[in-house]
C-alpha cells in the first residue's frame, strides 16, 4: 500500500537542464517520465507542476529590458513547453498524461479545472498542470502549492537536485546536517529555504505537507510515495 494516494509533484525547470546550460535534457526528462509512470502504475494519482527556469524567468527578462508582466507571461509559456515535453516523454515510455493549462490554450492543453484533473486521475492519467497560476508575480512553487491544495493532494513533493533540507548550505558548511522531519514553524523560524514564502505559507495554512527530495536518483519518487524515509518532510 502506498503512503500517499494523491500527490502534487513539483519539478523545477532548472532540474530539467541536467548538466546542460539551457533547455531540456532528454535523459533527465526520460528518467522523470519513467518515475512518474512507475507510481501511476501503482495506482497513485499524480498531479505535476513544472517550472520554466531552464527556458525563461520573468525577472531575468526585466534585466534585459522586458516589461515584468510580459516577462512573466513568457516564463509561464516556458512552463507549458516543459509540460508538453514531459507529457510526450511519459507517452513514449508507455504511460498516460494530460496537460492542463492555467489560461485558455486549446489545443495545446485543456483549460485547467479541479474536476477535469480528478476525472483524468480516474482514467489513469498523470495530470500535468501547466502555465503556473496564470498570473504574473507568482512562481511555479506557488502554483504547485495552489494546485496541490485545490486537488486535495496529501503531500506536495518537491523534486530537486538535493536530497533534502539542511541546517545550512552543505556546499558551504561541511558540518551541515539534513533534517528528516521539520515543522513549518521550525523551518520558518530558522529561515530555511524550502520554497518561496508565498508557497510555503499556502502549504502551512492549508496543512499540506511538503517533501523535499532528490528526484534525479531513479526510484526516489516511488520510495517517497511508499513511505520510505528519504528526503525531508515538512509538516505541522
Ligand atoms: N511565472 C509567473 N506566474 C506563475 C508561475 C510562473 O509569472 O504563476 C513565471 C515567472 O516569470 C517565473 C517563470 O514563470 O520566473 C518560471 O517559473 P519558475 O521561476 O517558478 O520556474 P523554476 O524556478 O521552477 O524553474
């Protein structure tokens, strides 16, 4: 039996680059797709929100002279590109995935609604929820918190390149140790970077636990979903 029946998986755009400096690394994408398929095959309902930082970030557009709102819209479109890439790869490894978008974009993806996502779950699809929140000045961390709460996920799984939350930056401080579990209050008081503050607050206020884990190690998503003690769990 899985520990979680329904999860929201947040994947950063940057992680999709792998060791490249820009864009989508197909090897990384393939390992992500296989991991998603592996847990969907076990009957777990998986919603996915992907970032866009591997292609475009609104703030970096501002430094190049773009208007912030336009830059953020470009960033949100970048998340749609990543979402289509993941959908296509999940299909190519034999899985099923649907893309929902925060703003109208048919036929690229169906307009997001909670009911459509739940229906997709019933039909055995992973639901990739693209386009962030649809609003500028937000992040995909916040989009994942929002969608996680909306679809009543039991946990928000934040797949990153590091294996959890540390007392300090492990690359700078050799004495840094990893937390297995930490409360929202402790994480806040210690100013630990779990997610951006808007996303963190949303999860905390709605009692949506966050698991930070290393998604780049194949099999880890399944381990988390089946309750193995890896990564860091942030809860009430
Ligand atoms: N973005 C936005 N509203 C949202 C989500 C994302 O405007 O609700 C834009 C924003 O410009 C952001 C970009 O999309 O920089 C890419 O998202 P994010 O930086 O969260 O991606 P990640 O860091 O996870 O790769």
